[in-house]
């Protein structure tokens, strides 16, 4: 919820009309005021897109100079023509040095490590750290999409002290993070620079139809067995799929599937709970679907079991969440 409120705070500072922005993302103030609430990736994506469109500023007024809506796409059109990741990052640094003087990006290579550093001319404008958090994420994830694999991070460096929302960084930057630097940066192995760009222009067009949603979900890089379980559960979500059912569908034994998921850092129950949570949030945003129907769709034996699980996920009961969410 920190990130949603940070986007809306930026919108207020820009003097935008918040009503249509909130409406487009199916958000309201009671929901935003509850720090325990969660919103879907789709809602946050729509929120960002609406503010970009209204403000015509991809930097959300958080820098000394705006960046018109569409500038990043212009960078991407050039990046997809590059040979490898090294050339992509060199292009990134050069591109923004030409089009915007409010930030500087620099690539440092030393002792087998690569460090992409970002500096803001007036970082105090970015008081909720939204610009820093989002663009570090983007500079990491979009080049990863270009080469068709996630770039393993070794270290992230951040200016200032650890913020109150730092716990969310474990989902964004799965690596050690240190604070107190005078710039923001992420570090990865020099070996990754040789990775070739595998995407093509036709893929880029489709990618930007989904943006920024695809930058928040990382669906392209989900490990293979985790992805297969997610796809199976998503397709057959209206009945209680078992581990055995999924193992048969991917042609491995149940024991092997369990081991593969453990190696990928997850479990069947964890994947199932995550999918259930996201689907629950989606269904509760649809006022015509009774909670009893949602209970059945998600495979819970009774409404009380669904209520307990949802409260554990969000800190609220389904009925209270729906009351606070619907506009």
C-alpha cells in the first residue's frame, strides 16, 4: 500500500484530478488508508499508467525535469536492436544523458562485477523514494526481459537510511541491500553482459501493451516447475487440484515435483496460497459475485475457512475488504 499511496502523493503534487485515477484502478480512500491492505498487480499497473497519461511525465514530477510519456518506449526501440546486455546498458546510460538532465546513469565494471549507478540531481524531491524504487526495478527487469532471463543481483546499494517499507524490497531485489551510499545502484556479475538480446520488435509491441504490469509480475522468469504448477492451478482453479494431478500433467512423479519446487525456493502450498489470494482480491472487487461463490471457486470447504485464510493474507475479513474496496 506504500507504493500506491506514493503514486497518489506524486499525482497530488502534480495537481492531477485523483477521482478518475482512483476509479480506473478500482481504489478508494478507506482501502488506501489501511496499511495492511494489498492491491493486485493489475490495480497498481493501472494506477501508474493513469498518472503517466494525465501528467505526461514518466518521472511523476519526482525529478527536476519531466520525462514525457513515451520516452522510455523510445529508449526500448533502440535497446532491442542491440547485440547484448552490455550494449543495452551502455545505450541506457547514453540515452538518458541526452534526453534528461535530472538524473545520471553510469556503468562501472571492476573485478568481475558490474554496477549500474543512478544519481538524481535533487533526490530530496523524491521524498517517498518512489522514483528510486521504481526505476531501479525497471533498469533491472526490462533489460532482463530483453535477454530472456532474470539478471541475478549480487547487491543493491541505496542512499540514505533504511525506509519503513524496506520489507517489500525482498520481493523487488532478492539480494543483500546496504544503505548510506551517496547514490543508488545494483550490482551483478560481469558474465551477464555477454547475454545476447533475444527479443524482437514484434515482441516489444506486445510487451508495451501490458506495461507496466509485466514489470511488476516477472512472469517471464518464473522457474519452470513453479510456472507449470501456477499455470495448472490457474486453468483448473475452480476445483481442488492435487499435487498428484499436477505431477501427472507435467510427466514427473509427485516426489520429483515436490523436490523440484523446493529447489526453486517454493512449495505447492505456497504457490496455491498466492494464487488464491490474488484471485480472492480480484473476485471481491466484483460486487455481483457472492462471497459464498468465491469460497467455492477458490476451493475452500466453507466460508469460515476462506475468511480465516483471507484475514491472514490481508489483515481483513472478505466482507470488510469488499466494503472498503468497492466504489
